[in-house]
């Protein structure tokens, strides 16, 4: 076999390998009230955000408005809104911009099993008595939130605390954090609003107001599968 043929076959193998790594994948996501939506996307630097989380299901009295200019969600009304996919990734990061009446806003995560859905008309808190769908959130006694504050939520299954918060870019992992969640399955990003509270929910990493506190915290990647 001459050297030209060997080189040609080697190049084809490399191209095939790259095609498998960069090929299209299916990202599962749910919209409020939908059983499920499958989206096609190619995993590249330019459109990697397409496999990320979006707003998912929400309470009957909540209002969710997508700002198409910046791909962020304005949340108001009364009840809870969760992300479109579970936090199956080892680490993740998203942001909430505090709006009106911060006292009526809770920021954190909630267990939600789509096969056994629960009402999202209530509110997330750190003392949930609902064993089937508990929630965990920022301890507001440790952090005094104000309108305009940017809260970065850091999800970490590789270390403790599992849920920590950065406020306006200042990160103290022990302030207002959630140390451990067990089991960690079926856990979604969540916010709840009441008494006129509002906020903006940001999953798109291109629109983050602040840099994550560590390079290991990146945009949420929803579970994907190759067909």
C-alpha cells in the first residue's frame, strides 16, 4: 500500500470521527402544558445554547413572557415556574434578575416528576412539607435582595454546597446556600412569585449579566440522545 493511500484513508477516519462528535443531536424539552417537544440542534460553539434549558411548566396564575430581543423570560403573577429539563448535568449556571417586591420572590430548585406532576400553583421554599415534590431555595435571611439585583444560581453535583448563589457577581458559597439534595434526580430550576413580585429568568449564556464564579459553572445542558 503506497503512502498516498494510507494518508487518504487516515484523513477519512479523522473526518468520520469529527462528524460523530459534532453531528446533530436531539434535546428533550417541555413547554408548559406540553407533554414534550423534541428539538434538533447541532452542537457547535455558535448554537450550543439550543440544547440548553428554557422555561417549562408553570402555575395556572403565573405569567411568562419571552423577550425575543434577549431570549430572557419575564415572570409575574402568582405561583411557580420551573425549567424545561432536569438538572442531570454535573454543574450548571443560570440567572434571575430581581424585579418588583423582592420579598415575594423565591429562587431555587424543585423536584418535579413529569410522570407524576404536581400543582405549581404554590411556592418554593426551604421548608417544603411535600415529600413527593420538595423544593430548596435561597435563604433570604442571609441575603437581602433588592430590585435590580442579579442572582446567579450555581448547581454542583461534584461538591458541596450543591446549590449556591452569587449576587451581583459577589460569590460566597456558604451564604444562603443549599448544602445537599438527596436524591438529586428530577430536580429542576425554579422560581416562585407572589404579592406582586416579578423577575427575569435567564438560561441563555450569551445573555448572562455576570460571569459565573468559576469556569466549571456553565449554561445548563439538557439531557441529549443520539439516533
